[in-house]
């Protein structure tokens, strides 16, 4: 009778050692600090909040590539909608029967941006992307990381709000990377 309990105790002890090793590895993994990188090739437009995150070294290479890809797609997106973007002559196409019909077209970049905005992103992500894009296009300095953190996370402390703002931008850029790549 005494032999059986020893075997069971040893088995439990070896399981405990295995569990302890797993916990040690997990602690080491969680202690790895996120190290952003600053690739000059991916540098965002100066004066924007994305550039501010980049300058602080808070964006990974994936996040930088995602923003660059989104901006490229945005710049390349073309479509016609009424008299706003084209002259009257460009809006009319003649059919085989001689009927003149309004025409509209969109390119692949426009369609991908449309899908991204209207189907892929959540309402909050779409709002943040719009604010970041507006900041990039207008560079007025109205948007601040602290404001993003305050509005989206409720932090009133400036340092915590800034950190939360950076995290929201990082999460959005990770979603963009998952979409594009």
C-alpha cells in the first residue's frame, strides 16, 4: 500500500514542476516591453498625432505599414458622384439606343476603402480613423492624443489619457494591418 501513494505523489510533484516552469515562462513573456520602431521609410506626416506616436517610438513596423497602406489607398481612391467631381460631359454615357444616362464609377482602391469603412471597422474605429485622417489632411493641431484618451477611455489625468490615446491608435492600426495584410 505504501508504494502506490509514493508514485502518485511523485506524479503530482512532476506536474507541479511543469506548471511552475510554464508560469515562469509566462511571467517572462509578459515582462517583454513593447518596443516600437521608427522606420524613416514609414514616417507619417509631421505634425499629426500619428507622427507624434511614431516619434515617441510607440508604433510597431506593422502599424506603420498599415497607416502607410491606408494613406496610399486613400490617395489613389477615385470615384464619380454627380456634378461634384466631374463635368456634365463626363457624367453622361450614351447607350446603344441613343439614350443618355448618368454614369458613375469607382476604382478598386475606392471599393476597398468603402468596404473597410462601412463593413470592416466598428463605429468607434471608423470615428477614430476619420479623426486621424482629418488630422493628417488638415494638420490644424486640433486633435490630441490626450483628447482621444479622455473621450474614449474617460481618463482625466493627462499622462493616463495620452497613454490610452496611443493604445487606441495602436489598436486601430493593428486592425488596419489585419485588413490590408
